[in-house]
C-alpha cells in the first residue's frame, strides 16, 4: 500500500490550481440519469470517488466518454448518456465503498418508477442514516420497503409533487429530493433545504437541463416538475474544501499561496475563521491569496454548522493548523458524532488536544514532530498531511487511499509550491 512521506518545515510558496469540487461532482454525475440526452460535465476532478461513481452509473446502463481536459481548465471533460437505464439496482459492493452512491436513488426512481439501493451502512465518521432521503421520497408518493439490507423504492405511476419538510439540514437528502422533484408531476416544496454551494451547483446544472427551480441557495426550494429534461454542458464548481485545506497548509508553514480557480464567495465562514486566527486572506475574482508572513497564528473557537456555517469538512484541517497557534482553541463538531479520529494521530506528533463530548480543546504547542501516522478518513488524513508539512523531521502517512478519494494529485500540487513530499509504494 502506498504511503506519503513528508519532511516538514518548508514554508509553502507559489500557486496551486484548485480542482473541481468532489462533492459537487458526486451529485452532478447522477443527474445524468434524469435524461436520455447527453450531459457533458467539465472540470471533473481526477479522484477515486469519481471513478467509483462512474463505475456505478455504468452498471445502471449509463455510457460515458472521457475527453481529457481543456487547456484553460485542469479537470477532465466527461459526457454521460443514459439513453436507456438497464438496471435500477445499486449493489452493496459499490454503495458500501462510497456513501454518495445513495444519490442515484432519487434520479432512478424519478426516471424509471423504481430503484433498489443498498443501505450504505456505517462509515468511519458516524452512523449516517438515510431516513431523511426516504421520508422525502415518500412525500413525493414513493412506496419504500426495506429488505435484506436494501431500500426498494417504487412509484409505478411516477412521482407526484409534494411538500418535504426536513427536521434538520441534510446535504444529500436535499440533493436526492431536488433531483427527483425535477421529473415529478406538479410542484415540490423543500423546506429546511441545505444551502451548500454544491446544492446551488446541482440546481444550476438541472436548470441548464430544463428544470424549473426557485429559491436555490435558500432554505425553501420550489421545483416545478417537467415531463422530461434535456442534455446540457456544465462545468463543476471549484472545490472550496480543497482550497481551504491548502490555505491551512500555507498558514501552518508560515508561507504564502495563491489558490487559483476558487470562488471566495463559497468560503465566507472559512475565510472569517482564518482571519480571526491571524491569517491574511486576499480574495480576487478567481483566486485567493493566503499568507502568514507577519506574526504567529492565534487560537480561535470554531463550531461546525450547515452552510453558511463553518463546514465540518474543514474541522480536522483547522485543528492541525491550530495545534501550532499561540494560545488555546476550541473546535465543536455538531454535524457528525465521530469526527475526531485525527486527534490521537495529531497527539502522536506532539499536539495537545483534549476531547470532551462534542468539543476538542487545543492548546497551541511550540512545535510538532514528525511521526508515522495513519489516515482514517478523508479530511482526517489531510489534517495529518498539514501537520506533517510543519513538523520537525519526517512524517509517514499510511492508508492514503483515503486521500486519493478527495485530493487530486496531492503530492504534485504540494511539491510544486516547495513541500518536501513524496509518495512511496510500500509493495
Ligand atoms: C455531505 C458531504 C460531506 C459533508 C456533509 C456535511 C457529499 C458527498 N458529502 O454528506 O462531505 O461532510 O455533507 O456537510 O456531498 N442525516 C440523518 N439522516 C439522513 C441524512 C443525514 O440523520 O437521512 C444526518 C447525518 O448522519 C449527519 C447530518 O444529518 O449527522 C448531516 O448529514 P448530510 O448533510 O446528509 O451529509 P451527507 O450528505 O452524507
């Protein structure tokens, strides 16, 4: 299994191109099921999760052509065509590898009147049920059965518009219902909808495919169902979490990076937290400049929340950065119950972190030391890389398949800005 070796202590400096957003791509890909016409997605990131998702779509009968990247964009261009859905079953073997597979449920049901999707089961960062997805589809007239670890959803006469009131915000459930509602008969109202930029990206793509959607980016989305959607070409938004992760790397190493391709408007709460921590951020039209040249990092309090709050997907990376701040920090995780698996690994590098309930108390250390550490989930793994970039000596991160799920060409991007980082094959 491959490992990443980092020799820390080099301030990063230069430009990093930000890839297409993993979480946007993972909801734009299943949107292809909604039409028999081609959907061309540009700026697709090159990630293991995208490969897993295209494999899933393939076995539903969706064909795809990969065209490579355009000169002005880093990502790839893929044309998906769901002329005929040949199977409405999403098997356990794929769904267990990637929870986002559940996003085929709404589109398959809307297009074919039935879908059978394996329950995703637990995952490293918590139990993560899909009850909200199912209740939402029931509100659109679907009959749901659970048997042998699978969800079977049926709507033989098609879905009907309805009112879906989520008791709390769910990104995935909002995406599933939004996609399903575009082909439902009549109007659907989604209340307490997620407002994440990735939802806006999905809605913009669906609109380009002929859907009629209002209230995108607010907590009340109204969809007027259509009998069919058509093909479109759409560019995936840039990855705000990748950008935020590299910003942490710049800050912890006392460096200066220009993150190219990112829309700063999608990063409001993260930018605010950086500024509170003493990191200077300059946003321009298509990039973000991050610098920590004068003065050290300051301890801050951060609480994760649905967008526009501070993203749970940035919590681990901030914790690594704050492990070297002056003074104390408190990070409180409100979205997932088990998202502190990076804490014992960061502690092995010399970080002073105590977890009590949902909060982690971080006392800034004078320095971190390199150590062998183990990646546990995607963002936790990135926190170890960030810590390793600033630590004294050598850090070896193992189980890096987690990183490959969500960070495109990580070592290449970081070495290009001065990091001493390499991937080695451990045989
Ligand atoms: C998405 C993101 C993930 C991010 C998360 C929160 C993708 C592919 N993944 O995950 O990176 O960390 O949003 O921003 O886009 N819940 C239920 N029942 C449900 C659905 C969710 O109880 O039916 C709970 C979850 O366990 C969690 C909370 O709701 O505690 C929020 O989860 P949700 O927003 O649905 O996350 P995902 O869509 O899975």
